[in-house]
């Protein structure tokens, strides 16, 4: 069905493009929010992405790679937004992106730890993590989206995962436990 919509949109069918955009806009917004860590900048990046997608759609050669192509444009739009602002907000709102579920007692603390660790990542590592674990792309697809070698994509995912793990481990070791000679 996506293939037929893309082909129709390439021919100038506005309703086909609206259907493609509507099916992806929430996910694009979530990815942009995770990368930029600012809702307003994320909305601007998604808007820019959708405009460029419509304008450049007739030049898309491989219809089967439509989603990767749109995500590449989103990553570029996020980079443009980040450069234009020069300072990215220090807040990641993972709660808004996650599905609505009942919060158990430790979930808020876990989410705070994850947000702190995520905030410490380099932008290129944050992008790799978001594309891998939130958007569900594999290393080859991430490499194509970012226009980097597959090995570099794998490396970024690995180092980002290790950095998150180290940040979470550091948060687990509380100052009280270390003073008392215990490890948590």
C-alpha cells in the first residue's frame, strides 16, 4: 500500500501524499523530539521535512526506501534546526514519546536516570540510538540514512549504548552507599 501511495504522490496526487504524511507524522515528531530535545524545534524540523519530501518526491528513485529517505531528510532538518539555534535544550521529554501506561513506583526514577544519561550523549550518538531503538532501523538502514559506513553506524550504536550504561551505573552508585563502603 505504501508503494502505491508513493507512486501516486510522485505523480502529484495531494491526497496520496497527505495519507503518507499522516501515517508518519507522529513518529517523525517523536524522533525529532528525541534528537533535538525541544518540542518547538522538533515541530519545525518535521514541517521542513514534509515540505522537502513533497518537493523532492518526484526525484526519489527507490520507492521501497521511502521511509529511510524521509528519515534522512528529518535528520538533516534536525541538524539545521540545531545549528540555527546553536544551543539545544538540556531536557529530554521521554514521557511524552512513550506509550501511555500506568507508572509504577520506580519508573519515574528510572526515566530520570535514562534522561540524564541520554542528555550526556554526543548528538551523533543520540541520533544513532533514536534511529535504532526508537525508530527500529537496523545498522545498514541507519548507515544509509546518515550516509555513513555500516561499521560507523554500528560503532555509534555501541558507544552510545555503553555511554548510557555507564551513566546509569554511575547514578546507581549513590554517594551514601559509597561513603558507607557499600555498593548498590
